[in-house]
């Protein structure tokens, strides 16, 4: 007992169960005598340990993560420069890598620009400006609207998912920006295809996200809000749906409705996706898709999309 007006601090002599668990793990009878080092078992989620998450243990696999460009001390912004002097604002999905010189191309989404990062970390703006839009032109005279992803064609031309204007844009090596395909073009080109026509030419486009190219220069796009995957062949002027099904309207045309989103594997043109946001094309032509709202990774295997059963969508 302390005299009046004084204060004292003491420690409890009784060790809490939580403290005991941190130093001496309980071993169930069934595991005793089996030679298991219970101290190396990952911390569980019992009531007593719920507030004590297991520490993150680095997994050494030979890879090292470094910051190539961007100022980590600022939340957004725009500035060209070397390495961390440069600033980005919400850079989006796939980045394009030029295998010839190692340069990386980034869709700087919130800045409505396409940025180039050299192997040394020098950041420059090659196309787009502060104004959102869909104007073609040269370099920074052109406008983009929340571009999401970039891919590099074999001839070093860039293709960009210009998301907010539902268009695929192309940037030539001399920085001339043009529109490859857009929803406006689809409305202009589409002339009520017959009901039995699969895959569909000139499909509608809405919120294109992930983009990649194959070794033949064909462009693959995650047509997110239409819940399908399309392929654009600029040489043959052909745009087809390679994954994701449509529905027949009263007029007999094939369109993709919101109600047609879902999760269905099988023949590519009769399958369904749900807001796919990312994709990547392997060297052997397999298209891997991040089926975002289905929370699954899917693959489209096979190049013959016109023959039933030839191209298949599978959940992996």
C-alpha cells in the first residue's frame, strides 16, 4: 500500500496466455513424438493469436525489386526526369517492353499520357498531354483519355488501350498517333451480321483494358465492359471475338449484353467472362486472361477460332 499522493507502476507476476504462446507453442497429443519442430509452424488464427499475425518471411528466389522510376514521396503528379525525379499519376496495367533497346512504355493513366523509361531510368513523355480526349496527331499534340495499357509490336510500333474513349490507339516509331479500332468504328462498320455468324466481325468495344500482341503482330484486347476478348488483325482489317459469347437480339444481330457475363469454359466464341481486365499472349499463341470479376485466370488455347472445338477457353 502506497502513501497518499504517490503513484507506483508494477508488473503482473502472472504470464498471460498470449505471452506463453509466443514463447512456447502448444503441441497437440497427436503430433507429440513425431519429431515435428512446432516452433517453425506458421502462426495460426486462433482467438488468442488473432492479433498477432505471423511475420513476413522474405522468400529468396533470385529476383530483386527496385524502383526504376517515380517519386515515392508524392501521391501522383507529373514530371519527366531521371529515375525517382519523375512523377506518375495512377500508371495502369500492362507495360510494353521494346526487346530491341530495353525501353519500357507506360500508360500514365491519370495524366492521359504515354511515358517512356530508358534502361538508365530516364523518363520522357512521348504522346498525350494534360487534356483528356481522342485526337490523333503527332506526339504530345495527340490526346488520350485514361489509357490503361501498352504493348509493343514486332516493328516497334506501340498499341495502347485508350480506355475512357473505348479505343485502341497506335503510336508509330516516329510518334504519329492514330486510332486502330474504336466503338465508334464498330457502330459504323457493323451491318447486322447473320445469327449463325461466329466469331463476329467488328464487335462493340467498351472500356478496353489489358492489351498484348502475338508474334504475327495481331492485337489482343481485354474488352472489359463487354466481357470478352477480341483480336485485331490490322493487315487483314479483321476484328473478331476470340473469347466471350453474344446473344441474339430481336433484329437478329449478335451483341454482348451485361446479362451475358458469366463463367463458362468451352468453345471460345461460346464462353463467358466477367469484366476481364488483363491479358498476356505467350510465344506459342496461348492467351492468358485475368478474369477479374470471376477472380480466376483463364486461357484461350488455339488459333482457329472459326472451327468449333478448335479454340478452347479453360480455367487454370
